[in-house]
C-alpha cells in the first residue's frame, strides 16, 4: 500500500498499546523526517530562485506575511491541534467521529477570527497594499489548512504516519513547482502569495480522500463540544500563542524597528532555520499519541518514554545545530548568493539555539500529555516578555544579528524553563543527564575536525563534522538502542 492509498476500514481500535506502538512511532517518525528532508531538498531548488527573483527586500516582505499568519493562527487556535490528538487517542470510535466533526466546525469560526486579526494588524502597521493583499490571500489558506489539520488528526493519532509523510511530500513538491512556475513567468510579489492557499486546498482534498469512510468530512457546529474543547485548550492555547509569538516576534520586530534590507537579511536566515525547526515539532507530534496514552494509563511507561524522547531530541538537535554552524556559508551561497552574505553570521547565531528547539518540542509535548497547561503558559509568558525586552534593545542596535541573538537566547531560555517544570512534574527524572557529557565530547570532536575544513569548503567540513559526531556517539554507546533496533536490517536467507 502506498503512503497515499486509502482504506474503507476503520482505524485499529488500539494502535497505541505498548508493544508495537513504540516501533511504529520510531519508524513512522523516521518516515516523516525523511519526508521533511525531501521537502527541504526540493525547497532548496526553489528558494535560491525565489530570493534572487524577488530580491532581499521583496523576500523579506514575503516571509513577513508568513510569520504574521503563523502568529494569528496561534493566537486563535492555540494548541487545539495537539489537544485534539490527545483526545482522539484516548476516545472510543464513535466519540472520535463526533470529535472530528465538531473540530471542523470550530475551526471555521476560529479562522474567521484569525483573518480579522491579521488584516487588522496589517492596516494598523501600515504595510503596503501588496503585503495586505498577501495577508488576505493567506487567510484563505488558513481556512483550508485548518480543515486539513483536523482530518490529519485521525492519521497522526492512529499512527498512520506513512500516509502523513506522503501528504507532506506532495505538499512540498506542489509548493516548489508553483514557485518555479512563477519565477519562470517573471511574476511580481503578489502572485507568490497565492501559492500557500493553492497548496492548502490541494492538501485538504487529498487528505479528505485518504480518510474517507473513517471520519466525517463536513464541518458541524456543536456548541457544547466546541465549548468543552475551548475550555480544555484555553490555558494551553495561551501558552502556544505566546510560544509562537516569541519565536516570530524577532522577524516582525525587525520589520517595525529597522528597514526592508535588515528584515530581508534576517528573513533569509530565519527561513532556513524554520525549515530545520519543522523536524523537532514533527517528531514530537508523532510520538505525542503514545505520550498521551501512557500519561493516562501507565506512569512508569511515561517516565521511560520521556527519557528516550529527550535523548533522541538532544542527539538530533545537536547534529542539526552543528550542521547549521559549519554549513551556514554554503546554505546562504545557495539561497541568496553574494547579496545575502550578511545572513551567514545570523544563521550561525540561530544554529546555536537549534538544539534547544528540539528539547523544547519534546518536553512541551510531555507537559501537554500531563495537561500541565499552567506550567506551559507560565514558561512561555516569561519567554515572550524576554523576547519583547531583548527585541527593543538589540534589534535597533544590531539589526538582523540582534534578531538572531534574540531568537537563539529565547530558545535556550525556554528549554531551561521547561526543564524546571518537568522536574516538578516528574520528580527524580534525570532525562538526558547521562547523555549530556558524551554529547559534549562528540560535539567537541566534530568541531575540531570540521572547523579547519571550512578553509577548504563548508560541505566537506559539515560532512566530516557529522560523521565524527555520530562516530563518537557510537563509540561511547550514547545512541538509544530503540533507535538502532528500528533501523532496517537484512534478513537472513
């Protein structure tokens, strides 16, 4: 069966029980990560052409709309998607169908609120007509993305992660194809804003075909259930909204406190990191159904899972950060060329915070599985306040570099805050404590090997650094056995 092949049979009743669930999550997460890598690779094909076609200033205006829409979505929808996965994973079959129908209806209303907020901010901030039109087009995309996200809940919670990966590949390929067509046609900035809603419609249609017969496809306004969902997600929505705002606030602040040039420089580096940042949230979201199921039924299994998830997040995050620091020059050369060289330093600064992003994603979903919304809200409120303070001080002074420092500092700060919350939630848990010193050794060895090779070229430096990193981890037996067991192996004849 291909990743996109549908079935009329209902989902397995208990796909999340101990036994196969762990292996399915690891293999499915690996498939989704591979799909994300495919998306990044095809994005690399279009991104340099789009940046060169629109120019640094034009590309900064393009990314600005994306960030603004991300923020208003978080403000209105908050953590509804993640809470929905948790509810779906712990509900019976008929209850799941009612849940999906109610979510479809609720998200129509929330998207309308998001559209009003986004367009209102665009007018108040006095963005030009093209940017405001881009916001309006993006709001159409928000509606279809919201409907797609609801249908995707059934796939993620049912651990049908290969289907999710297939849809993500289609999403990436269609986005790149449309961007390339616009570049070849010599289009202005405005048509590029059409890509997001067009791809959202396509993804929604394909997902509806995949899940047909298993969940409802039509929105249904269910006031009691909508109220219950909103009450359940109120605190978590606030935490998620603040988390989204603090990460995006550097870009929006740069557009308000500096000029189009600085916004474009930061936007180029930010976009590269944003692609990488999709991986930790993707992996954490994939394992969330298991965390939610364990939190509800098996506390000991939850503690074990938290330890393994933390180790995987640290290993993957450190590698991504290492690759970003060593490969920054090459990435910027490919994406922006000589016009964007100032973004190299910004990208390296952002790379320092990437490891923390992986940990934040993992621990955030652990706290969500325990429904510790107050802890999430408190941590993200502190990070948001720090974001505002640092942005006002650093961005007018250092421009794009200041924005990079703001974002990296906030990621590390939020990881520390989540660690404190997790220590209170699961006393005695020392997730990652044994791995940490070995990780430092592996990173030190990788930088010692890779840094001198930067004088030759960033690509061999990045490859050599990565090989050294994983080689040292392997030698120190720091890679969790579950990850090794999930790797494909040759069967004996």
